[in-house]
């Protein structure tokens, strides 16, 4: 599997990344053994980049990923985690389920904190959960409503940690492209994780953010490439960005699937291949929860897609030129 380095850093990522939110019990629970086998299958498939966050399963994703990687050579893989949400113990609510989409007990609550101290505390906790002595990539996570503390406090703290060699690369991860472009323009980040805004159904980041990343030497990690599920199956699903899809958008996805089918390409294969074609994109990060999902995604990501497919999709107005 191909690898590339993030920005001007020395941190490598594989072309396909393992999104570990799913092993944090995103939407449905799996046991520790299933999660461990999924990470092992990813390793066997050549995946060496693993992305997680405290937010995912209230720390469960980090704990499971750390356990699964514990016996692997430390210089043989790259891990990214995120800052911006501190986990605060709330034992009185442990009898309830988490309300953020993860099937875990609500024994902690998430508290927004983009301060320098919050960044350091978050990383210390992540290191413990991951059982690691260093974090390769740290991303400021979802600062949509927190621009000022994120850029004035969290970013300088990460900049200093990178300068000290404590972390290898720094960046920002969001579901929007506009604020990511501000970070790319106004700071010295190595990478951005762009979720759902450069896909078969949404190329809104193409005209401005991606060229700016190329101009500034910032690497793009493309996430959310299935747009919440609609592009994850050969027949388009009914969920788009975690909400019921509109009829107009579902009809567009169906037209895309039909063109893909005419070229012998499953819709999920095209969804994985599309963002990877852009020269700013160095890795496509996909959530995977089971060995079957890992095997399917690895096979699809490794299969060639004919150029004629992209030409036809563009000719029919389904992709931007």
C-alpha cells in the first residue's frame, strides 16, 4: 500500500487509513475481540495509519486501538488523535447510554476545551489510553464554534509541541471546509482531516480549500467519503451525513450508481477512489468495525477504476469538471 508524508513533516500515512470511531461502538456495540480482530485485519491488509479521538466512545476507541497495537513495532505505524473535548468522569450517569451516537455507558461527559492546558491534559489522557509514548499526529477536533480559542490557544500549544518533537504533525479535523481553509491560510498546520466535503455527492471543498492546501503544502486526509452511509452500498442508502437523505439527493446518488455500474465499478469503490485522485489528498480514512468491513474496503480501495468513469460522471453533470 502506498504511503505519503504529511505536509513538511516526516510522519507517514498509508493511502487507506483505519477510522477507529467504529471500534468505539459507533451506533452499535462490538466486543473487544471483534475490535481487536478488525485492527489485526487492517494490519494484514497493509494499513499503517490509524485515526481515533477521545470523543469516540468516551475513550473506548483509544483504549481498544492501544490494546490492539500494543505488540506492533512502534515505528511501524502512525496514530492520530484529537484535542478539544476533555472527558470528565460522571459516575452518577453511568447507568445511562451515551447520547452522542456511541453505544457505551455515559460514565463520562465531554467538555469543550481548546485552551493550552486543555490540549496538554487531553494528550496526557490519550497517551495513557493508547498505551503510547508519543502521538504522531494531533488534530484540533471540530472547533466550529470555537475559532478564537482554537487558533489562539490550541494551535500555538500544538505548534510548540511539534517544535519540541513531542508530536510529529499537527492539523485540524472538521465536517466543513471554510474554517479549515482559514487554518490552512493563517497557521502552519501540516494536515487537515476533511470529512464529507470532497465526495461523489459533495465537492464543495474542491474550488477553494483543496487548491489552497496544494499551494501551502498541507496534506488532506479525506474522511466521511461515504457521506454517512448513502455511498457505502451498491444501491444508495437512505442516510446522508447522519440524517435522512432528500429525494433529490438520493436520485443523484442513484444516477451516480448507475453510471458506476455501467463501468463495472461498485458505488463504494468509486466513493473510495474519487477523493484519492486529488493530488492534495494523501489518505482516505474509513471507519471499519469488523474484519469483513476491513477486507471489503481494502479490496475496493486497491481495485483500479477506469478513467472513462470519471469522464462520464463529469459529462452528465454529476461531478465538477
